[in-house]
């Protein structure tokens, strides 16, 4: 498990995030090539070394060119989706912007779709957020952990006029995140920085147990009595000796007062929101009442969406959230032809070795119904066809 720990002792912003990840060893040329895949915006990128209170750090400045019009969520999403970046980078980036839209909408009394992003929808914010996702991919980061966030005080000028610090959108984004007073006038944590860690970090607190392999410092633009830099530690967790291990969230709740007929739509919504697995376990609750343990396993970045669905779609008043390590076989698909029609085979590999071959249930069910035969007959025919093509 490759981890990035964001040590935000001086706060976090979009440009600080880019600088820290580049400083931690991400290849600059590769980063620039991937950023160039963004269509619909024009910008220059200035990257240099600076010294902050004796600490050398990487400073990143985005210089917009051309139109700086205000954008809505759909405009930003269209720019990201039209790029040739990986699906994971696109999804991460859009998730961050969606969090920003939700925070701005709460502050302004609007819906996320109606909000004009103003500053955070400008070219520099798009580059900061998409760039952070690109750099995490380049560094092979599988989990982000973040320290508590330092909050400043005072006022700042925005498109809406003078507003208090921390900015209202930042306050919304830090709900549920540990914060503490930085003791300075200014903005150590910007809305963009808060949105990045709120969306991408799976945990907030002390540094996890890890073997540090690289350290990066990203420079901020403000001057504080302390070095205004974001420090990122990159390394391997205790799971590094196991191949193909990833961290996931496990969201659970105990239920004893819900109509069992309601579970099916709950399952459907959880899977649609990105759950990797959803299941029920029979349990006994207080006063020996029979109940069900509802469990949903999901990617770390989908934890909020999954927990929201459980809280709103079931009768529970709370959920438990934990993280776990998950090791999976590498999955591939192949289609075989049988006398009942084509059937997809799900293949599981450990390295180059095939360890599992399983016909797709829905394909077998459809073929069995259309030919009026038991599903096991289609299943056996599919397995036989696969191994006839690929002898053991």
C-alpha cells in the first residue's frame, strides 16, 4: 500500500499540493504532458524552487491565458471529461469539484448545479485539482492520510466582497475534520485545499505506520511566522509485502425495525453509488431481538456517499466506518461460444497464473431461460468451452 501523508502544519492550498507532490518525486515532464490533455482552457505553468524559513520547497504558479469566465459544475465537468486523462483522474477531479459545489451551494442557498464557482472555477483551480489527481496517479498513491488542519482569522476579498476567514466554503468543507487555530491573520487553508483533502483523504490524524521513501515540500504564497509549506510524506504501509492490496472503507449498521422488502432498493442504490459489495448478516440485538447487520464495502473516496445512502434510506440512526485491507485477484474477461449462445467468463489471475474461471451469472441465466434448460447446464457448457480453448 503506497501512502501519501499530508502534514498540513502550515495549511494547504491547491498550489501547495502540486508543489509538494512534485517535490516528493513526481516526474515534471510527465506531469506537464498529462496536464496538456485538458481541453478548453489555456494556461502557463511556472515551477521553481524557493526557500521558506530555511526550508527549500517547490513553488507552482498557474498563469491563466485567455477567457477567465465564471463556470458552473457542469462546465468544469465537461472540461475534465473531454480530456484524454485516465478514468481515475477524471473521477477524482470531478469528485473534488462536486464537493466544492456542494459547499458553495450551502453557503449561498443554492443547488450545486446553480452555483457559479467564481474563483474556484477559474483556470488555476481546475489545474490545481486535476493536477493533484494526476500527481497522485504518477506517484502510485493508493491512500491519502491528512493531519488536522490549522485555521486562520481575518478577512479576504472575493468576487462576493469581503468575507471572514476561514472562508465560509472552507468551514463547510472542514465539517467533521479536526481543526485547530493557527494563530495567524490569513488563510492557511483555502477552499480548494480543503476540498482536495476532504475528498481524497481516507483518514485525518497522526501519520500512519509507514516506511517513508520520499518527502516533498510545496510552497504557499503567503508569509507567516512559520514556514508556509505543505509537507507530504510518501512511503509504504505495513501491507507492502502483499501484492495487489488496496484500502477500502467498511460502512456498517445494525437494523431491527425495517421492513425486509426495503433492502432491495437500498442494495440497488448502494451499488449504483460505487459499493464494491453489500451484504446482510443475521444478528441478535438488545432484548434478543433478531436483526440484520448491513455492511457495505466501498472505495475510500465513496465513504460519504455510501454512508449517506444508508442513513437516509434505512431506519438506522448511525453507521460505523472502518478501513480494511483488501487483496483481489487480477480480473479479466473472455467470451466463449456454447450451443446455448455466448457466455462471458470472469478470470482471476495471481500474477501470470490463472486461479479462477467463473461464468457470468446473468449470461447463464439469460441463455438458460431462452433455451428452457437448467442454468447449471449452461454453466457447465461454458466452463467446458473455456478449458477446451485453454487446456489446463
